């Protein structure tokens, strides 16, 4: 079980080549802020002092941000605390969250009631907040298992 206060954000630092020839740091991160998923990436070179923002945004993180995060931290699963609660509410939440058709939403809702949905910790926290807003408790568990991931264009 992962507690609420650990859910602020995930980051990873990568070593990349700078134009000056030295090794620069590339920091990428993803977080949940005010109910919205955010990501950002920046570059800093200690040798020449070059620094730049490589990008930032809300919503799903691009693969070049998300993939290193998962490589570093792995994924977690979000699953319903009680699989029997709020079936309609769960279905509505997943439809809204990704703009899905009913059959796709039903598949994700079933996953949530079973093994759970796999994602990064901020992604799981984001969906948990949306479910909580409809009165459906869900919990974050470690270990991906066979869980599907609706994030990252992999559904
Ligand atoms: Zn440099």
C-alpha cells in the first residue's frame, strides 16, 4: 500500500551529452497538481552552465518523459477497494477520463474491479481522485502483474 502523502510526484535524472562536450543532466518529472496531471523536463549542464526547459504540459506525459520514469520507478496498479461498489460511477469515471466508448470503458471498469489498471504513481493518483469524487474508493498497489494500462497510448 502506498499512502496519500507519497503521491506528490515522480522524477528521474538522465545523463545526456551537452553541446560543450560535457555530460549534462536531464531532469524529467510527472506530478499531480490540483487534480491535473503535469509533466516537465529540463536540461542543465554544470560544465558550461547551459540550461533550458525542454518542455512541460498537462495531461498525459509524452513517451520520452514517461518511459524513463517507468524504467526508473516501474508502475503501480490502481484497483477498487471494494470491487462491488459503484459500478455505474466507475463506468462514468473511466468514460470521462479518456473519452471512451462504452465497450472500452466497460473493459477498464472490469480491470479496476479486478487486477487494477497499471500506470505511473501520479497517473494512478489522478484516477483515484476522479473515482473518489464520485464516492468510489480505490487503492494503489505495487506490482503491475497483468494489469492493462490506459495511459501512454497502450490501451
Ligand atoms: Zn555544457
